[in-house]
C-alpha cells in the first residue's frame, strides 16, 4: 500500500520526512505507536483519499510542510 503523505501536527508531510522523524517499521510505514509533538497519532493519506478542498474549483497541490516536495495535484473538482 503506497502512502501519499503522513499527517501530524496539523499538516501533511512526505513519507521521507516522516520516516526521518519517526522511523520506519518492518512494513515500510511509520510505526503504529508513533505520536507527534501534540501527542496525537500519525495519520496516513492514500492516493484514493480526498485531501483537497472540494469547494475550490481551482487546481490544488499537496505539499510536504517540511521539505516542500509536491506530493499530488488536482486540477479542480470534476463535474458529475
């Protein structure tokens, strides 16, 4: 399962930055018992998760708040 980003301290972070901070378990993920500086568990964002704001029709980019890497982009909310 590919993780697009991890969430901690109220922001998104690339897997590389999350691994540098929390380590990596035998499954290639952030360890299940890891907690951030606010004592919250670390969350994961997968490619099928809705990370963007659906009410915004403009393009949106998911960026790592640590290194600035672009992790994903949406062109706008698709019309049904």
